């Protein structure tokens, strides 16, 4: 049987001893969410089938059910030959509350729809045949459950799209020595040619860390580890800086007893200097595009690794050097290709759907967000974090500023190496970067608001034009950029049901005139270190992409690229 998405899910923490469990599983929709009471985990055979890792709403899953799915069940058998190693079941992502059963016994649960997690099932499996059952409970309309751009109505609408329930990333078994490496964080020092490592192990012994560049050993360290944590440093004999558009990577191999983990790193640091954003000490203008991470046939899940790579390629072809990975935590395999291609991205979270006007759900929100930061910490392509996006009033209740402050401070405590935006666009409370969203379609009006900001920091565009929202945030001189603009509707199918920002241009010439006018206004502002255009491709009914939902170009991308790569004022 051909296994969908056969590649190892996380190239930054790769072991040789693993078994991909993607493919056909038994499957059953549990409409009343009563499956546990009915002991579905003991049922001899579930009612249907599904292709993992695709969600049941997708066509690639073989199910294609887009109604609300409050609870779904998965089942398959696995064969275990021996138990001389620990056996972990790992899940790339499953939305939202996941419970694992092995041979009829409950192993554990995980809450969250975006991050990776695992269970040690060694004591639950037997030599020979074993049964794995996974239940996913998903209440998309719950105000305590972040759901990103998943529609809370029956149908998709506006900028909300088809929901994702249950498993949507690879499921696999991993066979690990009893003494092993649990995790590690990498701190590259590009100025001094060093790599600092901090990590956790189980057991005691000698840890060896070896760095390679294009197959050549360029540094190694050996330390004795007698406690759970370790600190190590590798002096590098060759310095090759990771650059935007040129993702020069070192290979890294860690061994601890019988355990061996393959990884990689880039020599890259990011700092803020006044209005400038520096990567390895060089000012870089961020020409970003909004990437929602949706696919026509897989919804949240790319149909293949090639599709992940293609999304970066089509962005580069349009003259962008990176993306805001919007309202979703993207899979590690995508970030790996960003690392390789020198494609800069902002690590974000699917905060929409979460009620930020009260403190009830803070624990669930913060727990998964920090899981995301921890999982993706080592990616050189991630140059900043953004846990919230547009924290609008909810039923006339304003955001709790304390929530944003708590999440920001926790993020900075976990990662001191990157800037953090508290909430993109609005309403800023405590932030390293002040970003603005402005979907004004009139070029003259858009340009005027930017000129006002450049002159004295006054906010007259975007949300500040709305009387009820004035005075909710204040610019304090932070480094800044326009992190959402444009969204120009252009529907090549001319569907009356399609959606976009403002009035659509009447001709392609009008489109280019507007695109160039809006983009140039940002490029010409010496206070802005970047821009982010909405968006890279259409998603369902939202028709403001530069490409269609199937990634076909709507325009001459050379003309788009020519506009985007023009030198910015801050680069002078």
C-alpha cells in the first residue's frame, strides 16, 4: 500500500527506528460524542474507513464530511516484534482533545489542535498484534477552543473556511533506547562561530554532539551527563551564515548511549536596531505574504511534500522573501523547507475562536502556544513569534489586556532570542514590534495615513478610522511594519459569492495600479522594516490571492515581482 506523506515528520529531531502509521484506518463519526460511554474503544470494527493523516472533512481522507463533527474515532492494528526499546506513539497534530487507547486501556490525553505530542505505550502493548484506538473531540464553536480560520457556521463564509477535525498530521511509532535524548534547544552564535546546546535526557552517560557542513566535520563536543539536563558548546571551524534567500545549514548529530538523533541548524541571529530589523547584523526588509496553509483537497494538510515546497516557490516567484504563517501552526516539514531555502517566516497561532475577553481559557491557550514555541524553537527561518492576531471585541466585550501581557511575557521567558508581537494589528498592549493592518483600497488615502505615521507616529489608517476603536492602542516608537494590507479582490471565475476586501478593480490594469500604489507607499516609508500582502493564494470563497486556490497564477508574476523587490527606504 502506498503510504501518504511517507517522509519523516520532523527533520530537526530524526531517529532511524520509526514506523509510519499513515494510510487506511477504521473510522467512525460519533455525532452525539457518546462514544466513550458506549465503549467504542472496545468495538470490534468501526463503521467506516479513512486515509490518515487527512481530516474527515477533506476529499483526500475518503470521507468528505464537512458538517460539524463533535467526535471521531480511529482504529488500527499494529504488530510488535519485541520490547527491548521504549515504544512511543507520536501524532503530528490532532484537533482538538485527543484520547489514546491501546488494547482497550486508556493511555492518556492531549488538548490542542495544532501541536505535536506523544505517548509512551511500552507498558500497554504486547508482543504480536495490538489495537490502537484514537478519539478526537472537537467543539469548534467553544469560546475556550482556539480554531483559527475554521468556520463556526455550517458553511464557509468571508475569511472562514472548512473545518478540520481529528488527525491532520502524520502518526508514527518510534522505538527509543531507555536512556535517550528527550529534547534540546540550539543557540547559534554567528559572531563567534559557536553553537550552544541546552537539553534534557533520560539516564546518565556520554553525550556527543557533532556538527557537519556539506559532509565535513566542523566541530564536536563530548560531555558527561549525570543529571536530567545538559549544557554544551561546539566551536565551529568554519563559519557559514544563514541568509535570507540562501539557507546555509549545518547538519548536527547527537548521540547518547545507544540513542542517535539527527538534526541541523543555521548560524542566524535576529535583533532590532531602532526601526530596523537585523538578521546577522544586516538590515533586511521583510517582503512577506500572508499564507493561510489551506489546500483544496487536504484542507489543513498538504497532499504531498512537493506541495509544501511549491508554496514557497510560488511566493519567491512573486518577489516575496517570506510569509506570515497565518492563524495556524504549520507542520515542521514545511518549516524545514523554509530553513533550507532561506525563507523567513513568523511563527503564529490559530487564536481566532478563543474568547480573549475572559480568563477562563488562558491555561489551555498558553499551554499549547508554549508547546508550539518549544517545538519550533530551533528553526532559523522563524524570525519572530505572534500568538494573537486581531483581538477584536467579542459581543461588545473588550480583550483582557492581562491575557496578552501574560502570553507575551511567557513567550519571552521561553525564547529570549526572537521578538514577539503581542497581537498583530490590534490591540497592542506590550510588544517588541508595532504592526498595523490597513485594508484601505484608495491609494491616496492609504498613502496619507502612512505619511501621518511617518511624520509624528499618529495612527489614522486601518482600525483607527473606526470611531468606536480609536484610542485603543498607542504607538510608542517601536520598530514597525504593515503586516496586512491589500487583499485586492480578483476572481477570475467571476463568482458573485466570492469575497475580498473593498471594491474589486474593473480591469487588470486597475489591479496593478492599485497594487503598485499601495506597495510603494509602504516601501517609501523609512519607519517600516517590512510589509505583508494579503494573500498568496485564494482560499475557498476568499478571492484575493495572487494565485488561485489550486496555485495557478492570476497575473504576470514578473510584474508583481518587479513591484515587490523595489528598494525600500529603510534599506538605503
